[in-house]
C-alpha cells in the first residue's frame, strides 16, 4: 500500500506545482511524517523566495480531497504528508487477503554470484557473495522479474590446473566430501610445486591442452571440477541456495567465442603487440588489458567478455556480484563490452570477509570452510534450543536449531552494506541474543503462538473486525511498517542494496514486539481482540515473507 500512498503524494504534488518549474518532486521518508517533500529547497533560488514561503504556497494549492493521504502540512521548508484511515484499513484488508505484489513480467535478469574456483570448498569469504546474490535474486523475483541465477565456473585458471596436476600424482581422500578432498590435493600440490619448480611446466602444458580440447585432458579436468562442484552444491543447499545454471569458462574457448572476441577487439579497439601478448588500451584507463597471453592461451577477462556477450543475448538485464578485488576488472569489462556493442552488467561490489587473525587463503590452507562454520553454528543453536525449551519435543529440536543457525549465518552476511568490510568473529556470529535472524524468527514464532492460543480458546480470525479500533501508537506504527514491505522490495530491486531488507526485518520485529508489549491481545475485550488478532496475523504474514526474501526459514515455534 505504501507504493500507492507515494504515488498519490506524487500526483497531488504535481498538481500543486503546476505554476512552478521543477526537476524532481524530492519525496523522502521522514521521522516527522509518513512522507515529506523537500522540493521547496531547490525552488528557492529560482523563485527568489524563502523555502518556508514556497512550502506554504504549495500546500495551499494541494487538492482538497485525498484517498490515501489524511492531510498535508508545511513545516518550515518541508511539506509533510500523513496516511489516512482508509490507507490503514486497506493495508490490513490486503494483507489478510494475501500480500500485494508489484508489477509482474518486468523482463529477464541473469544474476551471477558465488562463482568460486573449483579448487576446494566454499569458505567464509565466499559466503558473503553467495548470500548477497541469493537475497538479490529473491528480491528481484518478488519484484516481478524472471530471474536466472548462474555460477560461472573458472575451469581454466592456474588454480584448477594445479589441482588437476596434483590429482594425477595423489589420490583423493575417500572419506571426505568431494570439495574438501580436492582442496587437500590442491594444497599438497602447491607445496610440492614450491619445492620443485621444474614441475611448473607440466602445469602450463595441462592448461594449453585443456584449452585446445585434448580429450584425455578434458576428462581429467571434468573429474576434478565435477568432484569439487558436487560438494559445493551440497554446501549451498544447506544454506538454502540453488543456482539455475553452472557455466564453464572452457565452453567459450572451445566454441571459438573467445577468439571471436579477440578478433573484434583488434578491429575496433586500440590494440598493440607487446612481445607476443596482445594489449588493449581502454579509454580513460592507465592499465592496459591483456587480451591474449604470449603462449596463446586466453585470459580470465577475455573469457569473461565472451561470457557476458552470451549472457546479454539471453536477458534484459545482467547483474554480477563481485568481490572488491574485481573492481578494476569490472571497469575494464564495462569499457571493453562497449567496444563490442554489448550492454554492461550492473555490479554489486562487496568488501571482503576476513578473520580476526588475518586474511583467508585456500592455497595456504588458511580458511574456515562453510561446512565447518555451518556445523558450529547449528551446534551452538541446538545448545540454545535445549537451554530455552526443555519442554519441547526432542524430535523438533534439531530442525529448529538448523533454522536458527542457518538464519543467523545468512543474516550476519547480508545485514551490513556490501561496500563495508566484515571481520568475521565466531562469538559474534553465534550470538543468538542479538537482534539478528533469531530475533526476527522469534517474533514470527510469537505471532504463531498467539494465533494458536486464540484458536485453542475457540477464537478464530475472520474479517468481521473494526480496524478503527486500532488506535494505539504501537498499533498504528506497526500497520504502517507492514505497508512498506513491497515498497522496500521495489526499492531494493532498483538500488541492489540487500542490507536494507535485513534492516527492515529487524525493525518490523521490533515494532511487532512493542505492539505486543503495550496492547493486550488474548485478554482484550471481544472487539479489540478481533482487530488485534487480525493485526497479529498480518504481522505473521509479512514476517514470514521478509524472512523468505532473506532465505531464512520462519519457525512456528522456538
């Protein structure tokens, strides 16, 4: 409903501003109103009048009647708008009937995320990428887009070549998950190569043969890559993440797509030969882009260009979730794609996750695997469930612990703006008391508990309630907060800032708990009880849906 409220604010403002020349209505959220316009500030200079006078004049020219707006007032230079009784009633009515949705059939989006090298298990450094990407995919689907998630598999880099070389010299551990077994081989192979540099030529030869499509070499690569990806997929499934498509870099080399890109760049771009390597000078960038190595093998960036050209023909919009180390690459990619007449993707660049003890490195064997982290967080969550709910059926405890543990992990990785660095700390991540996912999940479980208790007393929720009775400040603020969910979804689908979803989930849970504290539900008189039960049910629905967008389960009891 908040989307419609904003649309009405825009409509009436345009009418009131008919005699002014303006560029933007400048509508913002405010702590002092439901929405406010700051347009008087920008008009002050051209009109040579005080912003306060302009705001008053605009309010005087607003239409006399509204539907979703209760009233509007000029407060200094601000024009403040407030929701109407009808808005509040309609919000509850729509939520009771099923959540409103924004426009559908908005086109196809391909979002690439995770895309870790196939040289070992996912570690905590990869989790931020995977969870940000998954939450964005969920947001975009809810916003009406046809979304396809892709995992771009780097099967041509030196790392995987080292793993393949190592697999030819040592056996994979039979008692380990596939991705962990590959990591053991990769780490051991790196140590051997550091001690025996004469083996490096064999690694280079593997890379050349694989790009050339040598059958025996391709089969060796496939065995290692598939073994690793099988384990990675199991981990992602535990995190409630699923990719629609896994795309191999090697496919673009063997299909000739990479050669076609190089040829076109040589024709359209400023390319020079440095020794036997080809360098592309991109406008406005000091660092040249190497598009072909001296030994004739392709580079990641060139293969990426072919991949993006292929993607662009399959969708209306591309989104890449990249780590901070890909910031320069993303700039080069954008400029090189322009030379190829291919639209650039939108980038979500996230800062890294580090350990309190330092950086993360698979090569050095210094990492915390996602599997280890999941196991630890579920174990801690189980301890909390046992401590708090000794009355709970033993069969239910593991399931609730999994929901709480995975929820806490996902929330922690998405709650901070992507551009801010995270120092991952076990104690903080496993703190069930903080206002993270467990807090939101508990609010949902509390709503379910209230509704169960009402049903046990024979009090059923129906539409025969009077929303006008919901007049406590905590009730009104909760209704308005509930109305903003789809408005938020539309905003995040545009600005691609998933931490705003996590913030909304926490705030919604806080508003629900304030309502529950100040407004009796089960012990209220009949009419107030009916209205408040309807409000509890609406809160349950939105809490469930915002948790779903975060990829977090909504338990009915905790």
